């Protein structure tokens, strides 16, 4: 078996303008079988938050596995194969994981949060690939949620207006 390992360090400019996000990529090739295994490890401010394993053979993706982490703990994984996909969570996690799907049932984003609704990390998904969003997006989303849920705001807003504001907030923070 012939193995090639490629390390790509400091690719933040390729991913996003956020300098806190880094990716390290390794690839192994089996020339006899034509299989390629690629692993991308994403970190935010030095902490691993996403590991993506992709297996291809003869140029066709056989399986893609995304593992989501927070504070060093595995929260769950999203598996995507040719005919199906699914998500598994880790038992006893103190965090929540939320996925958004588009009209065509393709996954569009993932969010790691607290049970109280604070966004801890977020990822966009394009063509089946998850990528961490910029830290500024997470900060802005949390600021908007705090404003929406402030007791004085909730107390002064009708139920209908609150619902419309929540919908606008969701639309505002949807990945493009």
C-alpha cells in the first residue's frame, strides 16, 4: 500500500476571514484498490470542533463522517452515504445539536448550543461538507437572541410580534 500524507496548516484564509479557525488535512491513498481516505481536523482557537473523514473509491464518495466536538468532548456525528444519512448523539451530553435542512432535504447547517439556547459553535454545510462559521457570526447570533429574550422585551411584545421577530432572527442568521 502506497501512502501519501498531506498536511495543510493555517488554511484559515481559504475557509473564512476568521483567524481563529484552522484545518489540518491528511490523505492516504491505496494505489491497488484505488481508495482514498481524507481526514480534515478543524479547530477554533486551538480546540478541535469538527473532524471530517471522507472515503472515496474510483472517484466516488463512499462515506463521509463529520464528528462534532465542544470543550474536548464528542457531541455526535453526522454520517452521509450514497443513499442515506443520519445523526447520532453522545449519551449524557450537556449540549444540544440542531440541524437545519433545506426544501430538498439536504442539510444546510448545524449548531451546538447550551440547553438554555446560547450558541457555542455553528457550521454551514455546502454540498455535504460542514465548515465552521466565523466567530463573529456566533457572537452576533448570541447578542440578537439575548435582545429578543430580554425580560423587558418579552414583557412588552405581543405574542404575534414576538413570533415575527423570532422568524426574522432565524432568517437573518441562515447560512447563504
